[in-house]
């Protein structure tokens, strides 16, 4: 296979971590697997120079020329800037990358809870439709935003969640490893207040479970649980080992994944994949960290793991597993860690340590 | 003063914990301070027997006869039940209790982070306006909810947040105690995605700060910070000692306060006050916990502290301080704790231990 990967570094440390991602892909090449790369622009820097944060040319090139992509991180202005809109949110919608899959896993041996969960976040709707309006009243300004939940988007994210739960159980069975509660899917919502919108999310995910179309009754082996979002955050911190796959509407998923990242020590460890039918964009969960830009000390792990997650959704599970194992080995040894993890290694040293374990 | 307190136990352990709250108020009585009590109904049980979860008679009695109230907790049905709507959400709006003030504090001496923060949650709008609609499309059902943010509500919650920050600093000065960053107010929002609605929240709170009307420049001594909500959850768990006063729109405040509760060991410790101009309802942050109803083992601390928070907003700061100190002493000694805290004491034993320290 000859695969072309779009590289969208964005701002801040985005460039540095994408270089690491590219190095890992290059190291995985073999006579039957080749990667080529297409640099593409997006972000606050792009906005400043071109007037748009996500040029059409970037989206067109992804669609026409790429098999998948890696996205770094983008800075956003601290005040409202007319015409600026988050390029990653726009990209998710324009490419219909409807699932944001965020695996969060503790380093074995490091004390603290042994977290091993995947947050499956709906990636196209909820408040992220960004349909807002403002109006004046005698008592001052009022602004409204629409939170939109559709049966279609909720069902397809539900399906991905159950499939990931089934697949994780199969991998565990093969590795003779265990999960305290898995396979389990926890639906997160706030239907006690939002009975129609979050109610529809909840019912749609349940409907996928009830009408398991795998034809093999695979979903029925999955425990199905629910948690109201506030209570979910509480339980996430009190008992994180309990969770296997957590499925949530867009905004709750955004919040929960940062919360889960806090449990494993650093946002710099948590990868994500923006997944659609036929396209995937790997993206570290951290931001653009302008304060450390150019110092060469950004943690490359989130991006390298994102390469793994991207490859998984491209049918390259074996290569993904190699990446995960190499990263786990680096972290478990704990000798070549970036400063966010308490280490002293530079980005490039972490990358080299991971490459030699590949 | 002769004060009449409405008691709305609700469901589950609500009755048990309100009994504890009442005992504490009774113990605080003096020749110049008398409390009388008016039992009022609301909740799922009330819905089942009367067809409404919040009878008009309850709201009317609060308005006409009470100086303040205590609310226990309510159960909500696990599926949508026509006509049922959360009585506490309705009560907050009907009484215009626009601020939900949730102090979260660690027990001194217990290992773990020394959290000492107050979450100031807007209590009347955001997605809690519950304006939802559903419609069918060729691709299935769609539901929408309105998230409404007003300048008026954002300004008044901002004002309360700054005032609490100033007042906390004064109390610390009097006690010669310190806070790592205080006085500080952290505005939480997601204006990188919701530029109009969360943008209005952010700007309105900032405007209150900029146009400090205390006439004494008190707010200018407060550090003003911002955190995007997902990042806020991350930092809340990585560095909780950093926070003093956190101000947030309704839903983020709901989520953050459960998160903060997780840091101090149990939701059973966290009080709240629903505050309006001239009325306050104390309410423990925990739920109705039907699983332990009637066992006499509910943790009364959240309710007893809520009595304190209620009294503070009634101008009875001295009595409030006595309650807080008695509770702190009970927790610091750690001998008479309810099961959620790893203890073996019954509700009544915890209450008696706190009463003897009053
Ligand atoms: C940068 C921001 C728009 C984005 C989001 O809210 O989705 C980020 O927080 C994320 O989690 O990818
Ligand atoms: C029960 C529920 C409606 C309520 C809320 O969301 O406000 C609760 O979670 C709270 O925090 O008081």
C-alpha cells in the first residue's frame, strides 16, 4: 500500500509534534507499506496571513489526495476576532468525521488508578453546530446557541462505541488481559434536564444496542450503563478504573476527555482520532502550548499515539499495536520522558527512544 | 429575630438529612434568635401522589411565609414521564434564585490536595431554560435545546462572585490564613466555540470587574483569570489548590461542582445555597440516594454545611461560622464519620457529635 498522509501542523507546538508523528510513520515503512506526506495549512497563523483559518485548498487536498491526515494543534485568539472560526471544529464537520475517539490509559507501574478507557465523542453536532444569535432587550443583551442532537448522529456514534467495546474485549481476550467491568459502554447525558435533546441521544444509543445488527449478538455481551454528566465527572475521579467505553454528545465528550487526561498525568499523553466513513484524522488532545513553542520540549507521545489510533481506523491494527507497545515501553521504563511528565528529555530524544523500541 | 424556615425534604435520604439540618438550627436558637419550621412538599413522590413535582402551594408558602428554606434532594424517573419536570430547577427559576453558591473545602490533615474554593454557578438560564423542540426529518428525529445567556444574569452572577472573593479574603485576613492565589475569580466558559453566548457571559463578568461599583476599588484586588471549561476540568484535577472562586454558566457550574466534590472525598460533604435577592435555599449537593434511604446512614454534613451557607446569606455570618467550625472539628478528628467517608457512624451520631462542638 502506498498511503498519502496530510500533515496539518497548525500553530505553536503543532509543528514540532507533527514532525514526531511523521518520523514514526517513516519508521514503519516496509516494501509493502509506503507513506508519503502532504503539508497543509490551517490555524491562527494561517488566518493572520490569509484571512481564513481553514483554507478550502486544505479541505480539497484532504478529500482529493490524502488517505488520512494528522492534525497538530491550533491557537485561538483570546478575544472575538471577526471572521475567525476554529479550523478543527470546521474540519470535523466538513469532512463528516463524526466520531472523536480518545483512548485514555495509565502507564503501568506508575502509582495511581489504572485507567483504561476510551471516550467516544460525537463530533459534528450538539452546541458545536455553532448556530448562535444575539438580540437586545430592555434589560441588556441576550445570546442564544442551539444544541442540536439528531437520531442519525447519535445512532452512528452509538454503533462505533459498541464496536470499540467489542473489539477491545477481543484484544483483551487475545492478550489474556482483563478489564474490571468490560466490555461496557457508559452513555453520558443530562436527560434529567434536557429530556428531548439528551433524551434523544440516550434513546438512540440504546436503540442501537437493542437492535444489534452484527447478526452475531455481539453487543449483548456488552454491559450498558448510563451516567448523568455531572455524576459522570464525579465518578470518573472517584472510580476511574470502572470505565471501559464512554459515549457522549460532543460537549460532554470534550469535557470528559480532558478530565480523563488529568487522571493519567498529562494531556501530552492522550491521542485522538477524528473518524468518518472512509477518512480519519489523528490529533493529539493537547493544545498548541505557545509558551513552549520552539523549545523542543513538547511531549510527542499524544501525537505518536494518535498515529496509532489513525492507523487502527485505516485497517493497520498491527502497526498501531507496535506503536502503542513502543510508547508503553518508553513510559514504563520512565527514563526518557518530557518535562510535562517530570522528565528532562527533549522531544527528539523521546522520539528516538520510541523509534528504537518499534 | 424570629425566622421561619421552609423544609422541603423531597425524596430518598432528603427527609433524613433535613432532620439533621433542623436539629442544628434548633441548637443555634437563643433568646434573640428563634427558628420555626414549615414542612413543604416537592419531588417524585409528590408527583406520583399529586401529578405535580412542585405544587404551587409550596412556592406560595415560601414566598408568603418563609424567610429562607432548606431543600433535601429529589429522585427523578429514569425514563421520560409526561408532565414531570425537575422541581429544584423549577424552584430556582420561580423564586429567581439566580446564584448557586457551592463552597468546596478539604478536611485539614487528610492527605491529598488542600482544596478551598467556591463554585458560583449561574442558576436560572443556560440550557436550564429547558426550551426544547423536536421534529422529524427524512433521516430521523432531531431535537434542539436553547442555551440562553443574558447580560443581566451574567452580570449579577459576576457581581456575586467578586463579592464572595472579596469577603473570603477579608475572612482569611481576620483568621490569618492564606490562599495560594486568592483573592481570585476564574471565569469558566467555552467562548472559543460559543463566541456569542459564552462570549457574552465572559464579557459581562469582565464588565462588572472593570466597572467596580463598590466605590472602594475592592474588585481591583481580585485576580481575574479565565479557563475554557474542558481545560478547567483538567486543571481542577491537576492543580485544585490554585482555585479560589470559580464563576460559571449553569451547566458548567453543575459539572464543575461535582468534579470539585470528588476532590474532597464525597458529595456528602458539599453544601450549596441557591441565592436570590432576599431569599436563599440551602441544599446539599448530593442526590436522593434511594439505595440507602431509611438506613439512617446518610451523611448529614452537606446539609449541615448548607444550613451554614444559608445563614451566611441571611446575614447570620457568626452562626454560620460556628457551624462550619463544628463540622470541620468533627471531620478533622475523624472518629465519627458516616460510611461514605469510610466511617461507621449513623446519621444521628454524626449530628450529635457536631452539635456538641457547636
Ligand atoms: C480547540 C477546541 C475547539 C476543541 C474542542 O472543543 O473540540 C478542543 O478542546 C478539543 O477537545 O479538540
Ligand atoms: C438534579 C439536577 C436537576 C440538578 C442540576 O442539574 O442542577 C443537580 O445536578 C444539582 O447539581 O443540583
